[in-house]
């Protein structure tokens, strides 16, 4: 699954740690998601979308990273 | 995180409403458990010639694992500095689950192969059960640790 989490995060000027704290996960999790090496669970994907005030399909799309 | 919870390196104990250090409680539990194991070893004659010395050595050797077990039981992870609120959704949880599943597969394969070999080599079938169990646990731990490290390296 591809995603635009990195672009959304940098748009807000947030660090990876800030996003990790907002989501309640480790910084490594944010790193892995941004690199497309870890597909988040559906609840986590929804929280990511909520944090960025976006729809889930605006952040995550099918296909390899 | 900013939820007003006081955090420390080792966290606070769930027992006593968070007033006590988890490490101190765990050490206390470890000493009590280890003393119990030591007394059991002395009573059951694990070291037949020197039961008292054997019991003390047994207690000294088990105090570390017993304290670690105590820590796992009593620590309130919300009070550990750097702990995430949702560890089950973090990538590390996925790494661990894959490593544990792989280690289980390794154990099944190893046990199966050992059983086949033991069928044809009686000397293996006569190995002490304690040695077999120690090897089994060692292989499981090593496999899980190695698989976790590989998964972490891949990111």
C-alpha cells in the first residue's frame, strides 16, 4: 500500500516524533509507514487520517511503495 | 503525550496505587520467589551432598529471572518514560509477532527432525529431559531474537 503520510506531515511542519505522539505509536512506526514498509492497521489508518483532517483514501492508496 | 502521568525510566508499580517504584517491588518479589525456589531446591535435594549450599546457589541463580518476572507482573507501563500509548499498533509489535510465529515454526521443525533422528539413534532418545528442554527454550529464544533483529534491520 502506498501513502502520502510524509507529504501530509511535512505540510504541517511536524516532526516524526510529534506525529508518533499524536498517534500513540513509536517513531519507528511513523518511519516505517512513510517508507511504505509497514501497512498500519485500519484503526491506526483512520487516526492518521483524522490527525491530518483528510479522508483515508486521500492518504492511502493501493499499490506497492 | 501530556496526560499528566509521572513517568520514569523503570516506571511505577501497579501495586500500591503507583506509590512504589516498579523496580523496587520487582526486586522484592524476585528475592522472595528466589528464596522459595532455593528452599525448595534444598528440601528436594537438587544438590544432594550440600543441600544448604545448593539452595543458596539455586536462589542466587534464580533471583534475576524471578525479579524480571516480578517486574513484568507489577509495572504500570503507562508510567515508563517513552512508552507508547498503543504498542499493539506499532511496527515493533508486528516484528515481534512475525518473529514469534517464525520461532514456533522453527521449534516444530526442530522437534520433528529430532524425533526422526532419535528413532534411528537410540543414544539421542536417552538424552536427559532437562537438557532437551533447555535446548528447546534456547533455540526458541535465539530464533525469535534473530528474526526480530532481521525484521528491525529491514525496517
